[in-house]
C-alpha cells in the first residue's frame, strides 16, 4: 500500500500549478491524472482537496477530532486555517520513493507553508514532529 500523508497548506494549491512547478524543478517528473512518476517510475498518487469539497471537510473535521483528543491546541489552530489539503499516497514501487520525491517536497514548501500529517506518526512542521496523532 505504501505511506499515506496529507499536507495541510495555508494557501491554495492547484494540481496544474504543482505539475508545472515540479516540471520546471526537475524535468524527469511527470504528473498525469494525479499519478506522480520520475523517469517513468510511478512513485505516488496525489490529490488536492479545497474548501467546499466533501473530501476537504472530511479531512479537516477528522483531523480536528484526533487533535482535540490529543490535546494539540496549537496544531488545531493551524489546521483550522488550512486552504488546501494535498493527499499523498506514496507507493511501494520503489524502496526509496520518499527520497526520489524530494523535488516535490521542495516545490510544495515554496508554494505554501503548512503542516504534514504522516499516517501512524503525527504532524510535522519543517521536518520536526510537533504532535503525535
């Protein structure tokens, strides 16, 4: 299955802008219908959810419940300000997929600040674990 992550961004994200920026960063990347590949190797599937969509509401509400239970008030405040959620499913196709996706992480960091939620671990801010959820 791979690893599931969400990026709770404080600015609007669009798949076509991510695609264009990633291609400029590293031409070996391709995003086609949400599938991210590098040099022809499929690494991940991504999807952008925005306010007004059911998936966005589900992501925010579900995470707020978990954060409230964990007592992570500071993280709750940041998640409430989310303008887009980028859902990432890293596939098991490459053992070093996380490393190979490095240029994608760089592009996202330039496009919007935000928090990463890594399923089974917690919330990260600039690489530092800030809440286990």
